[in-house]
C-alpha cells in the first residue's frame, strides 16, 4: 500500500520556538506533542522526532510492536544520575532487573505498605499548625520521601529529607539540560558539567551506598523490604546484583517513588482547593468510611472517590509526561510509516487531553473515573504509568499511596489556596509548578 507522509510541525521552525527549545527543551517537546494531533514530525538536522497521540497507535508502539523500539537516547541521559536502573536500561539487563525487582511490588507487599503511607500522612498533618501557610510542593516531597524511605528501605530519612529532595531536584534539572544536547543538538543547550549538580549527585550516591553497606553488615535487622529483596535476589542461574546495580535501582526507586508522586499530589491539592464540590466529596467519604481499619489490618484500602480524584489529577498532570522510543526498524502505523532511527515521543499529558476521549479535557472532573466511565476508555487512552512490558513497575504502589494520602488529609485537614493568580507548568523531568504554591492549613476541630 502507499503510505502518506507524516505531517510536519511547521511551528517548530520559528525563531521563537527555537528560543523556547533553548530555554527549556522539555517544554518545547511537550508543546510539539500537544500540537501534533494524531501524529506529527519535527526534523532538525540529524534529529527526527515523531509525536504520536492517537490511542490505538500508542498501543501499537508500546504493546503490539514493543520489540521494534528501544529507549530514546535522550532518556538515557538520566543514567548520569540513576545509573542503569529500570528507567533507562534496555534488553537483557532491563529484563533481569525487572524480574528481580518485581516481588517488592507484588499485591501482598503493597498491602503491607498501606499503614506506612497512612501513618506518614498523619505525621505530616500533625507537624503543621492550624492556620500555617505551607509550601505545598516542598511538603509533598517530604511526605513521599518519608513513605519511600520507610516502605521500601525500612528507614526513616526525615533528618535528611529537605537536603535529599533539593539534591534530587538539582540532579534532575541537570539531566534535563543534558537531554537537550541529545534531542536538540542544533539548539546547543548551555548544559555543561555543572559543579553544583555533580556535587548533588555525589551526595545522593553516598547516602544510598551507606544504606547498602549498612544493610549488608546487619541484614537481620530488617523485614524483607525492597533493599533486602534486591540484595538477596538471584536469577535462575544464581546470578545476583552487584552493589553498583543495587545502587542504581535504589536511586531509581527514590526518584520514581518520590518526585513523580509528589508532583501529582501537589497539583491534586491545588485543584481540589479550586473545586469546593470535590473537596466536599472527599470529606464526606472520609467521614463515612473512617481511615484506620483497613490500612492497618491488611485489607485492600478502598476509597473510591479519593481514587477517582487521584486518577483525574494524574490525567491532567501525569508524573511521567513523556515516553520516548527509538524505532529499530520501519514500523507501519495506520497510513504512515515510522522509519528506522526515528525518535518517537508519546506524551501522556497530550494523549489525556484528547476531547474525543475526555470531553472538555482541561476541566477537572473526577467522575471521568467512575467505574462505568473508566471501563469505556479506549486502550492506551489513559496511560499515566505507560502501558505494555515497560509500564511503570510501581504503578499500583503509587495508586495506593495517593489514595491513602488524599483520604487521610480529607479526614483531618483542609488545604486552602492562598497563591494569587494561575499557576502554570514547568516541564522538566516532571510537570513541576511554574512557581511556589502556598496553602493555608485548616485543621478540623474534632482533631
């Protein structure tokens, strides 16, 4: 059959767009994706990027033809920070690490983490004074870092939470700059060997290696947490992970389980504060169901409305807003061909804004995820954790964590937005707010 030419994204050639790419390559690529419709391409010298948003084609790329693609080179710049963890590696190494890490995210393990999340949320609320104004993003990062430390590493790291979170931010900013040199070489990003970022990476590395050394020295003090599983895991032929490989996966889990969830929660509470009917629905559910019993006793934590709110926040502001692949052979896609060597960008952010799937897509509406509506969604129409063999290994953990935090907050506290004006997005590795979001804490008198 005769294939059609993929439409060219003409706006990408303007001087203003190139200046935007120079300033923030992630924002530029996200803008390309949102402008692409079902499919569009951008060519600049040796770089050939194809943006795909149509759900059935996304399914083809990530599921049906997954073996025809590998990680896009720009994604691999993250290895400067995470090493060869699950986020960046490919092939046999990825398969080995995925298999060894999977038991930590088994359903029964996730049930065991529920009370960890609930207790951390209650402690965060207790640390605030009634009427206090908080930096929402900073507090969400502290909370999620506490949960990751306790649930995955049986370690309370509150004493280093702020510094650790700042170092992660600094490292990810640096990685974003490095990615631009791979993705947009003609723009020539100014990213260099930034001393501050490299020092931040070194501090994170040192912290994680101390955890590993301490665990190897006294393995019996802990109860089969994620770190224990990695250290003890073996393949069928008896091969285990080296300390370097364990370090890479630990940092990957810190980044994926801390930064992305904190970003989603930041946007969620910002949105809820703007929609009183959603706030009222969360508080009503929390009053009617309570919070402690099932989280403490191992039954699945179920707060349907809180889960809908969390899923809708992830629709609008997914923790991972880009999925990058490189075609290793020609791949037919409807009436088009993705040529070998092309870089394919799939953005959950833009896929989730398809009005044919989500009417009035910019509107915050948790009822989109009522059971009957969620069941009607097309395959790959909602992909906050990706889809296919490389879907996020911690997706169910994130859903549990977010649902519990939202419901715990709704029982004890209301966060009132005191930030003037609209807050935009600052796409880097995650969809961070463009500026600080401040919220006033209003504790319920029954507490």
